[in-house]
C-alpha cells in the first residue's frame, strides 16, 4: 500500500498539492450545503406483514418508513399525464417510500390505504373537507373530517375461516359444499379490478375470480371458472363478506353532525379527488 501511495504522490507536482487539497475541501463543503434532510415517519401497516409471501420485503414487517412530501411529490400530483393515466397516486407513494425494494403495486390494499392517509396528513394536514349524505334527513352536507382520528380496522373474522401457512384463507361454503382457498388483494389487483368492473356484465364475479386461489384443492383456472358458474348466489355473497371480515385495512368511518337536522352519525369518509388535490 505504501509503495503505491509513493508512486501516486510522485506523479503530482508539489506545487499542485495545496491547490488540489483546496479543491477537495470546496467540493465537500458544496455537497454538504445542498445535502438537505427531509423528515420521515414510521407508518404502522394493518397487515403487520402477515399475509405477504416468503421473500417479500414486508414479510412479517409491521411498518414502513416514508418521507414527507416535497415539491417533487407535488409535481407528481399535478402532472396531467400521470393523472390521465391514473398512476399519479402510485408514483407519489413510490416516491416517498424509503425502502425502494417495496413496490406499491405489491402492497396489500389496506397497507396502501394506511400510507395514503399518513402521507396526506404530513403533506396537507389532517383536515379533510368532504361532502356526505345524512342518513336521517337525506340531505348532503359539508363537513371536515380529522384524519388523525383514522384507526386500523378492527378485524372480526367470520366463523368457519382458517388461515393457511401461505398467508391465505380457507372456508367451506354451506350451500355448495365447495372448499375455497382465497387471498387478499394487492394494489395492482385493485387497479385491474377497477378496469374490469367497467364492464357491468363481469362485475358480479370479477372479485371472486381474483381472490380465489383454489376450489376443492383445484387451482386450475378453467376448473375455478366452471365452479363459479355453478356457485349459488348465497355462497357468493357469503364469500364476499368473509373476505371483508379478514381484510386488514384502515377504518375511514368518523362521527359527524348534519348541518341540516343536527343528528350525529358515524359515516364512511370517501377518498375523493380532494384527498390529494385540496383547494389550497
């Protein structure tokens, strides 16, 4: 090592060493002057990492670290091309997640929703203006929801559901007797489902096709398709309820008072365009 060092020093004229040292110092100072620190937050995820496959960066991980939104993220939210393509929110979340091995499209829906709420709070504040319909008088009214009150959904799995080692769920439907294994949907699944549901003829079974892993231990898509065609309506409705009962998510319901009749109700707060595009 010392010999190589001597050779290097021999190639540098002695008069150039002070100038070189000063240049290195200036570059170091220049870098530190523009090395700004963006605040970060740890967001607890509803799934606690239980339902991700082995090898996924979130397997058995209960939180995700995100940075606060900056002007860079606002550029993403205001990009007309990204909005038109429907990918602005995905690009936003991907930008603020610090661990780049985590892909937004692979997130379970409930975990993605938790990140949406947290990023909105730290980006634009917890006050969320929204229009709701009063269940007592039927009048639409404006209210401000406090996103700090949003909690994780309290899971109440229905009877007859069991978890598998693969992070999926099994149930036996009462009417048909079908043994069904189903999984939780990801952000990409949700996007695909929304595109599929534009066709009204497919919307009734599209969710079931997406969540079902196997029927009677048969994972063949043709077998599942034929089984769904023979599935009684009561079994289909029950399976959808069972899915909701085990899906980790955030609870967007909040207590609000109607401006018209002054009755208080607990209503679901919708994630409208105003959620990330408030009237600043």
